[in-house]
C-alpha cells in the first residue's frame, strides 16, 4: 500500500470515529469517548515512543488531563466537548491549561488537546 493510500485510510477512519462520537454523545452515550482516549494513548505511544497512561484508569473522569507521560513530561486531553455542551470548548481548554499549570502537572512539559467536538 502506498503512502497516500495509508494517509487517506487513516484520515477516513479518524473522520468516522469523530462522526460516531458526535452522534453517540448526542444520545448521551459516551463509551466511545473512553475507547478514543485509549486509542490515542496507544497510537501516540507507538508513533512517538511515549509512555502515556490513561489518568482515568485510576481516577475515573480525571480533571481535564486524560493521558499523561511523566517521563517525557507530556499531558494530553482528549475531549468531545462541543460548543453546544455545558462549558463550551473555550472553557474546556481554559480548564485544561489551568490544570496543566497546577503543582500536580509534570514540570516544564508539553500539553496537547485533541478535540472531537462539533
């Protein structure tokens, strides 16, 4: 399979995942959100050699930061929050950055937000 076909397939599958998450969130079904966190944990660990763990495994629905790698000082929030949801995307990002600046965050690390919101 050539590179362009692989990129197209990955893009298509991510678009399908995004669409499914939006539809299911509209029905208040959020199981796929948890699977998305684990997908991105595994994907980014494989892609970049990170050691991300899911913060929600120990603390269900951990505040703002979902994936964390203390060794590489990286934190990631995976969210499907849309502007129509309680606490719009801007406020979600603000809470995430505030948590990232807290004493519990890995010092001097990087933060990324993956948003599936509509």
